[in-house]
C-alpha cells in the first residue's frame, strides 16, 4: 500500500510539471481551436465571444505555459506544440 502523503506529493509534482493542467476549460477550448489553425477572430466567432475575450484567453495561455514575449520564437506555435504533445 502506498503512503497517501507520497501519492499526494506525486500528484502535486505532476500538476506542476504539466502547465496545461493549469488551463481552464475555456482556455483549453481556445488552444484547441488555435491548434486547428484558427485566427483569434475565427475563434471569437465560433465561441460567440468578442475578439478581446479571445485575446485575454490567449494571453492567459501564454502566461500559464510560461511563454513570455520573444522576438525569436512564435508563442502561438509553441503553445500549440505543447498542446499537441500532451
């Protein structure tokens, strides 16, 4: 039988190791649509929300996936790759 404290620590560590687990269901939905190649405007139309709402979700996704602005890397592509690799 496993010690409940050990199991708890493993689960906490696993959650920390996978930043995708930090995303809300809506952020996951937005990321899924990003993975389909949809623009923010198209995502807004599909989800029946404003472009601003989608932009907020995308910013939150970048933050939670620890993807700061970088001139040499495309954060949207990196976020989608993380999603597809999960």
